[in-house]
C-alpha cells in the first residue's frame, strides 16, 4: 500500500461519518472502512444508540474478506462492554491484520486501551492518521465526555450590518430558500435546538425539520418566568422548558399539561438562567450537540459564559439599519480583544454566504491551521 493510500481510505471513513443521517448520541458518529489488497471490501457507520458500531458494520459487510485486511476507523475502537460488546473483540475475531485509527477515544473508559488491546492480540495498530480532520469530527463528543455538556452551535441568519431582525423585530425572511434549507440540515443533525423567551414570543418557531428529510431535534426553551404561551408551536410532548425557581406553580402545571417538561434551574448573578445548569441537564439526557437559534441576548450570554463552541451564520446581502444584533455583548476596547472564528468554512448558498467556524475566545491560542 502506498503512503497516500492510507490517507485516502481514512478520508473515505470520514466521509461516511459525515454522511450519517441518523443520530448516534450519546455515542460518537464513526466511520469505518475495511481494505484488502488495496480494495474496499466492507464499510460501515455507527448505528443508532444500542445498535452496532461502525467497525462491526464494516466487518459484517466484509465477511471472510476481513481476514488479513486493514481496517481504517475515525476513532479508536472501544474495548469495553456497554450497550454493545467491545469492537476490539470483533476486530480480533475477524483476523484483521492492521488497524489505523484517526484519534484516541477521549472517553476515559477507553482512552488508548483499545489500541493496546489490539497490539496485545498481535494486530499492528496505528493512531493519528488525518488527526486534525478526525478531531474536528469528534469535537462534540469530546466536549460531552470531558466537560459533561453538549457542543453548542450558535446559528443565525443576518444582514451585512449584523442584524437578525429590524428594530421592530421583523425577520422573515432575511436569508433565501437555499440558506434556510441548509439551516434545516444543520437542525436535523443536532440533538437539540434551543431558543429563549424573546425568540419564542416574537417568532413562535416550531423548531422542527421541514425543508429537508430528517428527524426533529429535542425542542428546548429558556423561559425564566414562563411567559411563553402554552399554545406556542414549540410546546408539547418532548419539549424541555427551563425556568427560574420562582416561576409559579400554576404556570409550571400549565406547561406540563401540554406534554412538555418544566425544569427549574438557578439564576445567574445578572438575572438570567444558569446556562451551565441547563447544558448539564441536557448532557444528562445524552444530548451531545445543541443548536442555539435564540436572539442576540442568548447568543451573547453563552459567549460571555464561555459556553459557545461554534458559530454558523448565514449572511444575506441586505442592510436594515439599526436592527437587533446577532450577538448582544459589551463592546471591547480593541478588535484584538474580541472573539473570532478558527477553522473557518465559507459556502455560497444562492445570494447568501454561510460562514461557519469554531469560536476562539480572547487570549486563546490560534488554531494551528491559521
């Protein structure tokens, strides 16, 4: 196998993982390719929680052709009994010759033990192939297992002068159909979608997946005083509503009557809800990624608390003057003291442009790719 070939097969495994249309949380989304004599003989992706992992799927597809083959997987194979048996056992039993893993599993239950187990069984084990790409792939899972909170993505459509709505609150439609469809794809991949009181009252969003095929995420509302009407579109079975402890019992019962769940969390010193507590509660439900479609106040509060990980903004070629900002934060003295995006990706969507990247906080080191 040439030096370029392993990277090509790992890229194929990454593409498989990126193409998954079902949710795997709280497990990471993993892609796997089995190669024998330079030819792909089996491939697979992680199935829904409780289902087979990517390695098992790929080995099943390969069958007897897996014996003496090479296996490329985006994440270190698991070596413990969870909802499914260890993937390392399946790899050893299949007679695989070599394993290339993209990155070590950040889960402390694994954390290198899988690769060592394979080596102990006489399998040649390599880790670090396309390291940067695979780290980006598992960033949400890494956040989940190391910080016990979901990966938080801020999403908004905005004008060139940085507004998500006019001063009066009008926002339909800032972006075009192509951008809105792409935003629904993003929503379909997230475990949960979150808004605050202001957005819920102004827009009455459904928070469902409509413009593309996909499953609806868990609907999350932050509503300190439970001011959002129970007739709101996002209410109902499966919705999670977080409120302050002093919200009245009558309002809590009214929310519960819709089928939604009402949960009290403490307030922050500035009066807002404790976002750490909210995200911790979501992680406790196995939700690994949260798409925040709130207004500028919620976006700003998450950034101020250091809890926003990524931004996905759709820029429309429009100007509205003094409107509502995409992020409501105190002004910094110099540009260098502000926030920026690393690992930036841009894409043209009709007349709009999507800008997506990982949020870098003031004082944090720049990405190695800068």
